[in-house]
C-alpha cells in the first residue's frame, strides 16, 4: 500500500518481514521517500530497506522475559493458578465492580490430611495431587469464577454475581463431591483425598482480607466438624475472625 502511494509527499516508515533467497524470513525496516520534480509533482519514490532481524529478535527475547517475570509474579508455578497476591487483587476488583443486589463469595478450600500424602508417600505425590486438584477446581466452577492457590494445600475460589449464600453452598457441595468421587493418580499409587471448605459471603463493608479471614474461620469449623464438608461463615465466626 505504501509503495502504491506515489502521490504522498511525506516520508513513510514501515517495518515488516520479507522472505530471503534461502527461504527464511528477514525483518526489515523500510523508508519510502517521495521524489519531487522541479514542477512540484511526485514522479517516483526512493525506497531504502535495512535488515533489523537481530534487533527484532533481541526485542522479542526481552519481551518474553518481561512476560515471564509478570507471569511468575502473579501465578503459582506448580499449578498455574493465581497466587495469593493476585487473587486478593482480583477479589478487590470483583468487590468494587459488583452489581447492586449481588453478592461475592470466597470459598476457602483445604485438602484433608494432606500431610499424610506429602510425608507418608512423597512430596512428588503431594505435588501431583495439588496439580490434579487445581484442574478439578477449575473444571467445576463457572468460567468467570477465579481460582487461586494461597499456599501449601490451601486454595481459594472467588464467585461473583450471587443472589444468596445458598448458591455458594451449592458450588461448595459440587466441589466437595468432585474431589471425593475419584482417586488421585500419582507415580507411586492412587490416593483418595477429600477437602473441607469454608465459605464467606460479602456484605456492604466486606473487603478482600475480611472475606478471606471469615472463610478461614468457616474452614476451621468444617475441619472441626469431621472434614469432607463445608460451612458458611456466620456472625459468630466473623466476630471470632476479628478477635
């Protein structure tokens, strides 16, 4: 297109790829300048091209390094889920952007007796369970829900656009059944794991940290109640979490 613009009186600079004689691709930067006759008309163009392949490859390498650094700063390297800091940041945004009349819930998920897998079998088996668990959590929630790993065997799920805590409870039960219904395959053996889940539902004054604290308190009650179950935070748990 630029070459066809023979009436242009301004220099044009473009960057693109050209195929070389050996069949490979070269990155070139071209400048297209008009040649103006004595009567003021543009009769032709002068095109100069420079091979910038090394420069482009260096730029691409630097960009990949920056992208990798950004990914590592916001994601858990074992499971590929959001890490704690990124999950809290996303939860803050979800709370700030929620529609009137809707709720945001946090589900705090913890693997029951995970130490028996990690120490009793091997750390590699424990990692395998965590990776599979992350996949199951993502496959069970809705596309817009946020799944993150807080650390160790602790995960959190952010669910938005809820009308009541009942909907969060249904999701928790679906997650519990999904985890308990099928064994986890490791290199050494098959492992049966269950999870306990604590649920916190937003109110007018909720923050990301308060919801995580309330969900953690509900999780503690679910663990104390026998594991492989879920609990919803109530006013007593909120008071205990604050205390």
